[in-house]
C-alpha cells in the first residue's frame, strides 16, 4: 500500500474529499516524524510502536577501496509490531474482519 492508496481508502471509507483525506494523512505522518525527531516513542495500541535506535560512531571499511571510514553516530527509526497485529496477520482473513465504514 502506498501513501496514495491510503489517502484513497480514507477518502472512500470516510466519505471525505481527496484534499481532506490527504490533509489527514499528512498531519498524522508529520506528527509521527516530529515525535521521532524529538526522540519520543510512538505507541499505537494493537498495531505497534515506533522508537529510535541509537547507534554509536564506529570505524567502517569501504568495501570497494578497503579504506577505513569514520561513521558518525546516528538515530534510526525502528518499528516493533504489536501482538494483536501480529496475530491478525498470522491468522489471515478468515479469522479477522477488516472494518469497513
């Protein structure tokens, strides 16, 4: 599913205009990005959680040249799937009904 697909689904299910649906998706994503930027954890019950993983600086090697390269410290967003979502995906369509508006 792409961002455009998500916007189309919201538009259809909530009976909103395309611009309204796009605005909702952008607000949600922007809020999540801002939270991760501020090193906050995001938890969506039944779905999963997002948090930053912090990596220390280290010395790596360029595989092409073999030259040693210093890699700076970094933060990488990490998603951990929730138990309910994991169970739904594992069970498949026959056990869980996806909500329709």
